[in-house]
C-alpha cells in the first residue's frame, strides 16, 4: 500500500481538507494476499482500517487462511503511531523516533540475512538495462474516472549470462480529477519527512527491491509523470529469470536413496537415475496492485483519529 504513497508524492500537488477513500489491494511478497483498505485523512492525522486474506505462502499458514482485520492511527501532531487489534481490543503505541530506530535496525539486519545476500548478488550494476514504453494511448474510464495510462518495463540482462534477467514493470492508470488526492499527498509527504524515510523504506519487499534496483525504480516513477494525476489503478511488479534446480537437501536425499537402492539384492535399483537438470524460470519477487474504488471529501468523524473506547494498551 505504501507503494501507492510513493506515486502520490511524485504525481500530486498538496492541498487541505478531510478525505475518506476505499481501495482494493493485492500483494505478492512472502505469499499472496487480497484485501480492502479504507483511509481517513485530515490535516495532521490519518487512520486506516484494513481487511487482508492471505491466499498462499507462509502468511497463509500463519493466518490459517482467515481474514485478518487491523487498523492504525498516525498522529503528526503528537508524532505517534497507534496500531489497533480489533479482535482483542488492544493497541500498541510507538513514537516516530522509535519507528525510525526500528526501521534502521531492520535495514541493518537485512544486510546479514539470506534475502539480502541474494539481493547483493543481483545488484543492478551487474545488468545492462533497456526501458520500453508500452503505454495504452486510449483513455479508459475506471470506476467513473477518466484515466490515462503509463506502462513502462525496464529489462536488465546480466552482462555475464544473458539467460539471467530482471524485469521491472510499472503500470498505472492516472486521473487528475480525483477529489482529495492533494490532501492525501500532503499528509504523506509530511509523514515521511518526519520519519526521514521514503516510501520504498516503508514497504515490505519494495525496500529490498529499492536497495538493488533503486535507479531503475526512480526512472520508472519519473516516466509515470507523463500521465499526471492520482493512480486509480496501479501495479508494480519485479520478476527475475533465474536458474532453478533441486536443492542441496533434496540432492542429498536422492544420493542416499540411490546408494541404498544399489544394495538391494537381485539387481533391483542398480540402474542409476539421472538427476533433474536445472532450468531457467521467471519468479515474481515483488508485486503490488491497488485500485481506488470510492472517494469522499466530507468531514471525517474526529473519533476516527482516537483510541476507541474499551481498548487497552498492550505492553511492549
């Protein structure tokens, strides 16, 4: 969702008013998820209420495949972030300073993780890049708004092995007439400035991608300015064409099984089987899709930006 903030910061001019918006979201990182998000904005406060269902991956296992509801409140006036648990009626409180420290620790930890190690091996400097514009020139009406498309694909080909490729695609349908876009952008701009980070640092998966493909992402976002306005539909996808074969663990199991088979009497199993050959496959490393469904600029109930009655603070 914070990928959307990044696009807003680039394409929209600040403004001031209350805003409520409803979006449909889907993401692919540590599994695939689908959900809805309702955002509320006023000049120095925001809140969101989300419902997410994981449909694959480790997060589906952790959530049991059930819908997960959550909410958060961000107070620029107090530099506080409240995260609400509607199920248990509890909340946590974090200052902006604590959030900054947590993010810095997380980024530092990534440098020693397996994921960061893999990322370091696929830095964009190892690839020769080309950028292709596949934008649809026709206007399209989406959810009642007239939208113009920008679709840019950056392809990186490994300088040492042309079979190894990175494909980064940005596909957005923007409209300059969305009410409340300026207000949402203004709030998010001030929020990120207060934290000292950009949107890539706050988006799971996109932070990792930004570390490796930052120049390409910036070029794609710059191209997005050719269709001014707020994204009604947006998609960012990063794929890698990589070599895939049996893991070391699977190979060890096969070797043990083959060794036992050759010891079976009467010749059964003596014929050695050829191990499967590694093959080149495309894998999605990160994907984020959003669609703006509804927008209102009516006044937002001030209670949306306060801890609900009956919620208890969860101790750290």
